[in-house]
């Protein structure tokens, strides 16, 4: 316990308005949440949680205030920015998410074959924990998937949020146990409001003469591939 306390005490959690690296966006962290900035977020992800080193450091990690980097049962959203260009959203109303789930399950089975060969844990896609929803006005897309892992009593939850901007997409992803779903759902409206693009970088600032249109679609973002 002393070691856990010393790790927690070494971290500098912040609240309030925080400028995210790159100058494209900011996050407004209200009471009830806390945020670790880029360098400490990278340390938590790689050194404490044992994830592989990332080429690009995350913009930060967002926690509920009663959770922390050493809390085994909690969850945190990893905040990142992908400069993939301007994602057109005309397809948003036309996507059949039941069909998309079938494709994702098939892709998951193929991925599991590769994972087995590599000696990695298999993750079976059970279905939507929260079906995809796109808010056209706010330009926010979110969805959640449930996975079962052989040998684990509790299923795994992957919760994804995408905020569309002029030249790319802010991504927020939380991975936790399925028993956290109620807590995430309770907080999701707050989470969706926190991250925002700054003037000149918003979706409405798109300039078709100079800006690049992404090869991605709304359906592509949910599917995780072009």
C-alpha cells in the first residue's frame, strides 16, 4: 500500500480549463473529475499499466475524482488527437449499426486468430454495450463495445468518443470492466462536453479551398478502419 500511495502522491491531477498540447483544443475538467497532463499520462499508461510505448504521447488521462492511476477497479479516458483531416458526416443517418456489428464480429474473429498465433489473449466481441450515436449539432460520436475474455469472470468494456474538428478528430477511449458501465453512462454527458476545439480549429471552420478532407467516414470511425 505504501508503494501505491507514493505513486499516487507523485502524480499532479488537475481540474479547470487545461490547454491540450498542440494548441488545437482544450479540456474543461469540472468538479467530479481530474486530469493528468501528457507526460504523466504517458508514464501511467506505459510504466504503471504496462502498455507498449506509444510513438505519440497521449494528450492526457481523464479520471472520475474517486478513481486513480493505481485503482484496479476504475476507469479513465485516454485523450488523443488524430490529424486525419475533415471527416464528412453525411453518412451518419444512413449507417446500419446492426450490419456493422456483424462485420466487426467477423473482423474480431480474424483478429483473434492472429492474437492466438502471437500468444496474446483472445478478446471476443459480444456486442454493443452502447450503440453508436452521432450528435450532428455538437459533432460528437460515441459508442461502446463489450468483449469477453476467456478465463475472466467479468466482461471488458471499451467506450469510445470522437469529437470532429476542422483538421482531425479528438479521441477519448476508456477501457474497463463491464461492471463500470453504469458509472461511465452516468458521466458520459459530462465527458462529451469537456473537450472542445479552439477558434479556427472547429468543424465549422473548414475551408474547402485549403483543408484536406479525410478518407474516413462516420461509419469508418466506428469500424476503426477505412
